[in-house]
C-alpha cells in the first residue's frame, strides 16, 4: 500500500514529468491533461519533493526506464538505484549519460567490454543537434536522420601500411557535403592536410587526420589523388551545415550476361514524404525505378557503414524489394509485459505526435493523445507487406556488411530473408542490434532512446545480439577486405567483386582485364597491410532502430 506522503511525492514528480515532456512539443491549442502518477515500484523513500531541475530529470530518466525499458524487470527499486546521486560530473548531459549507462548494466545485453557507453541506449541533446547548431560544431560530426550534416562530409578513412610508411583513403563522403562538392569520393587518397604531408609519421599526423573528421578543425586545405588517378592540390574545405542524401551511389552493373543492381545506402533517414497512408521518397524511388526498367533479378545492397535509423524507412524499402504479390508478415515488435498490459502509465506524460511532429487529438472529444493511448500489445505491433514500386522480379540479394551494420539495416536483412530465393552476406559480422526504441523527451530538449522492443521476422527469427555472421567472411587480408581504394559501385572493389562473382560469375581473366584497363589501382598496388587505425568519427556508430509509427488502442 502507498502511504499519503509517498503519494504526494509521486504526484509532484509526475507533474514535473508532464511539464517537461509537454513543453518540448509544438504549441497547439491544448487543454493540459492531469499529470499521471507513476506507480511505486519498490521502496522510494529517497524520492522527496524538489524544485531542482537536474534532480527531476534524474528521476524521470529512471522512472521511464522502470516502465518502458525492454529489460525493466531486472531494474532495482528507486531507493537502491538512487538516481539523484548522478551529479558529480561536469555537465548535466554527462551526469544523465552516466545514469543511463548504469541503468543499462542491469540488462545483461548492453555492456560492452572496455566501454563506458551502452551498446544500444543513448541520450540526444536537441539543442546541440545538427539542425539547431548556430555556433561552431562540437567534436562529434554526423549526418542525422533528417539528413542534416554539420561537418566537412567525411565518413571515415582507412589506413594501409605501417606507422612510418602508410596511405590513407576516404571510406565515404556524404552527398552535398563540402567534400562531395569538391569531388572527393570514396577511394580518394589524402596526401596532405593543410601544410602537413600525410604518410610517414602516423603518431605525429593522426591528430591532424582526426581533426578533419571530427569537426575540431573547422577549415583547412587538402590534397590528394582521386580514384581515376587525377590529382588535386590545396582544395579548401570548411565545416558547413548541409542537407545530405542516404544514397551514396546506385547503378546497374552488366556482368556475365546479367544486369545486377547496386545500391550503397548510408542511413535509414526519414522519408521525404513520411505520410502513413501513401509514403514516398525522392531519393530512393528513382533508384528502384531504374532497377525495374533494367529488369534486374539480382541486387547488391551495400550497408557496411549503415548504422540504422527509421523503422518506417526500413518498411518502405522492404516493400520496394518484395516480389510482386508478396503479402503476409514483414516483421513484429515485442515490448515488455508492463507495456503490453497497458501499465506503462508514465507514457501519458508524452504527447503523441505524427511524422511531422504535430500533436495529435481525438477528433470527437478534442482530447490530446499521448503515448499511453498507443497499443503496445503483440497483436497490435505486427507489420505486413504492401508491395510498392515496379521492381517485381527480384530473386537474389547480397548485402555487403560490417561491424557498423546495425539496427534498421539488420531488420531489413532479417525481414526480407523469408521472401527471397537467396539472401547472402559478404563482409564482417554485423553489430548485433535486434532491439529498437521510440524517443522520450525530458527537460524540453533531451531525447532519450531506451531499447523498448525486440523485432523478429515472419518465421519468428531474431535475437542476433552477437551480430549476423556473413556467408563470405572478410579474411582480414587482401583476399576479401573492405577496400577503400575503390569507389562505391566499382566492380573491382573487393566486397563488390565477391558479390558479383556469386551473382554473375565470369572468368577470372575477364576480371583481371577489367582491373588493368580502367586505370584504378588494384590490390597489388596497396601497401602490405591494413593499419589498425584510431581515426575518430562517430558517423561510423549505430544510429538505432527508431520507431515513430503508433497504432492507437481500439
């Protein structure tokens, strides 16, 4: 039984939760609903009334986890965890991240050896997100799910050689970024940054290289050699805000009497038209229209740097890939028992918004919908195919993957498998993230992403927490490797060459002839080994599997 004093404490904190979440949304004509009191889960004598904003956010983070975290049944009581003790670090965000990390240690799934960050959960400060930055960028450069970038556009570099004799090549460049506009692509060798020549003293040069990647260097010049052999000298680059695209490259490759489609896809960013009834995307639709015009039956999808993103976008791609007439279960999402049974009442403090962030109302009563009105049951979270586009005869897909392939990327692979003649993976074992989340807003500007559901395909297959193991594994040498010396879509790039040899085999002599005649360096020209580099860019990290589609309770 809850005593009266405890009830008052809970009401006070609940009211703070409501104000925090409500004020973060767009201001419509709303009559605020009464705040919801979270139920007491174990002793909470330490949860006393306070006006301290940080303490209230500390409370909120833990109270939400107690109800919506996928592994909430493993969390301790409020008093045992004592969320208000997370105050000793220099910034509020650092304290909240420390608290979040310790919440996730109870799960048994989120702890990574040697890391002080959870494998899945994270907090995003929207005040410093790419779309809102007005001053110099922070030290994390990235392109977000709205395709907003605020950097020079380099995803990362790959080094070949050793500390005293090496070459670095660009792994990827985001479309429309400063580097892209300078015609720098994957496969470009960087030979000089500013006045510093690159390649003879890695320990002395790595700081300058990382500065180019992580935004701490806001302007400089670069020199190098493009994949076609042309050189460029002292091209000026600076950190800028830009609107990117998730499509690195797409093309149709003719080999062995076949036309094979190729798509290098960087991120499951939000669709350009996310309308729930008739979605579309101006970046993806033309790609699949070209594949359909060429009547391809075989496709290579390059997800080696794709950390995930919007589940709606993954669903959209699955409907484009599906053969004509495909129907039935695409995938399902399973939440914890608290949510499935409608007992996650704390969600009544989070307004329900549509894909454009607009608060939703009951048209009959005028009442504002909240996330507590959503159907979190198993039956209410099964998604089925609804074929889109004119690509109808696809039979075989090869995915190019790495340890950066995560979340929505893995969802795409897992969900399409039961519907294809053949699905194969080339590369390295994927990240291993069969769980997803939806954003919770705290203190007006913190978006909290706590894993809340696990996804499975038509056959009930999922649980790939240790990653998906490729059918053709990167050998770690120059037999099969992530070949950054070639651009996306180059048939001589190691992963793509392997995929093409499976889908459209040709004589080795033909491949050798093609390599020698196109002017692009082959593996024989690469230094003896790949470096174990410590280049820093969080573009390479997983973005998550973000669910923003909600079905209301009936």
